[in-house]
């Protein structure tokens, strides 16, 4: 009898699980929205769910399929979770700008009590995000960037010394790691007010902690998959987003530096200065616990993305020596005009900007822009039944749009000429989204461009880069990362000019 009861209970649980996992299968059908079918437990793609392939490539296949059938958007399933997949650049503009109030948040998980560093500008939403964004925006004006430039320039001098030593050793360099160290030094200096010494010290604590932030072990991968498919379940799981030692390090480092600056009356004109001003402004209404999270997200969003873009740009320049020489000629001309690498000199490097923009087209930091419907949203121009309820996930597939031959003929070819002013005017503005767009556009884009241009100007003025015998080209994407990353790194051969 006991065996029968156990079997009956198991069957009942199986049926309940099956019902739960398939209960959303008609979500798009009853709203007259074209969609891919749902496979129980899996959704629309096992590769995407388990990160067996780079999600940007999976999304590109969905995008191409939808466009081939004339759809502006497509319904897909991540596990049981319905997700609207946007395939039309005019619709992208509508969602990111015109109807922003309906699709305002990113829908990424945060928990301000258990995970205080997760309650940052990237994750939070609604009125709280709007208020914090307005307070942080003054940090990233052109004037503030100019005042912070000396900190970036100092880190670039250290980068030059580091590469000089590497050349003496033979010059076969893993540029993804080198630029990761450089970016760590830059952002640690500007966001935490400390010298990380990642380029000097192979055992730099800041660099070690930075690696731990982006590492995803198998157990965390499962937790992240659960958070993506069943977000309501995430708060019940005991595993934190960050390892406790990582969380403690960043909070302690921030608080110690704030305390030191306030005690010693130190000002460096950097990001932490503004956070101290907000801390002491009683009208700002910010709790002290919120501030380390903002420095942390500046670090997190800046070091991995900028280092990846810069090292990948160097890979493309190594494999396109004609483009490299043209860019070097511009760098030499501009530096001679300004007497060295200055903030003003960066603005004259227009071809360099084209090279960076083309790199970010081919290798955008995020394969897609996540959004979540914040209030019931009637899809414009569609059936009256095409209403997305609050909480519905939306994905704008950045990588797929960047690889669309309608906007970029021969899309996999590296061609900075796509970003001349004339060519940019000839295609839709929302066909290029490396920093996002609309009110939630990346707040640090000016800083990122300043950091990337400064390091590239120094490298090209002093060195030449060539493919390494150990390099892999065309590059392949690492599938199990949140930020776009190349498999096997970016190995190059560097020589002095």
C-alpha cells in the first residue's frame, strides 16, 4: 500500500510540475502575437536556457526567422517565462523612448537586504531609479570627464611601462588580461579612490575580486537559470549573487575611503567625490548603504566591458594592418597637434571613434537589452488583444540587429567606414545600440570612450600589434558569460615602433 501511495504522490507531483511548466504555453496565442512553440521545461531553446551557445547567436536566429516572416516582434519562451523578442528598429525606438513609461525597468534581480551591492542604478527601477539617475548624471558630464582625465592618464602611463616590459620578454601578450588589469586600475581609482596596482602586482586584490565577480561556477549558473526562468523563486534560494568575501571587500574599501577623505578633507574630482556630496546632502534622501552599490556597479559595468572592447579592437587592428596604419597616422597627427595625449586630443580622433564603434557593433557588451513591462502595455498598431501584462519580459537583441545586412552589408566584416557621419545618417539611429538608448542609456558612456581612446592612443603611438601564432581568428564567443567575451582570449604579438 505504501508503495502505491508513493507512486501516486510522485505521479501527482509530476502532473503538477508539468501543468506549471506548460501553463504559459498559450500566452502569446491568446494575444494574437506570433511566437515560437514552448517545449516543457525548456522553452524555445535549450541552447539559450543552458548557455550551451552564445545567446547572441541564438537570438540572431530568432531575429532572422521573425524578419523573414515579416514580424516586428516575436514571442519566445525562456523556460516557462514568456518573453517578447523585438525585431524591428522602429519598434525598438517605441519601446526604449516613446513608450518608456510602460517598459521602464530592466527586470534584473536585486535584494537590498541580503545583497546590498545589487541595489544599484543598473538593477533598480521605477521612481527610485529615476531619482537616483538624476542625482548621478552630473558625474558624467564632459566637464567632469575632463577633471577625471588625469587619473585615467596616470593609469595609461603604467600601461605603457607594463607593455614595454612585455615587449622585452618577446611581446606575445594576452590583451584581454592586460586591458582587464588596466581597466581595473582606472575604475578602482575613479570609483573607489584607491590604487589597485593590477598592472604592477599579479596578486592585486582588486583584480582578484574583479575576477570573482564575473566567474560563474556550475551551481551559480543553475541559480541564475532559475532566476531567469522563475524570478519569483530567486529570493527563496540561499545562494547569494556575490561571494561573501567579494561583497565585504567592495563595501569595506568604499567605506574606508569615504571615511579617510572626509577626515583628511581630500578631493580628487572623481566619482567617489560626488557620492560623498550626496551622502552629506540631507535633501538627497539617500541612505549611506546605497552608496557603495553605485561605486560597485560603476566598477562592474566599466572594467569588463571597456577592457573587452579595447582588446577586441586591437585584435581587429592586428588582422587589418591597413586600418591599423591609418589609425596610427591619425593618432600621430593629433598628438603632434596637441603636444601629447590630452583630453582635447581625444575629441580630434574621429577615425579612432569609428574603429571603436565598429568593434562594439561586432562585439556588443550585451547581446541584448533586457526590459520588463512595468504597466500593462498595448502593443501599438496590433490586435486589441495584444496587451502585455505587467511583469512580461522584453528582449531587444542588440547583437542580431548589429549583424543585420539590411543595415550593415557584409555584416561580419570589420569596416570602420560604416561609422562616418554620412553613413550613420543613412541608417536608422536605433540600428546601433552598444550603450542602449533612451532614458536608460548607459550613464558612463563618455567615461568608457575616454578610457578606451586614451589607452588606444598610447598603444598605437608606441607599438604595433600583430596576430599571435596562438590567436584564434575569426573570434568565437564564450557562451557562459553575461558580458560578451571571446573564447580563448585576445592574444597578440606586440613590438615597439
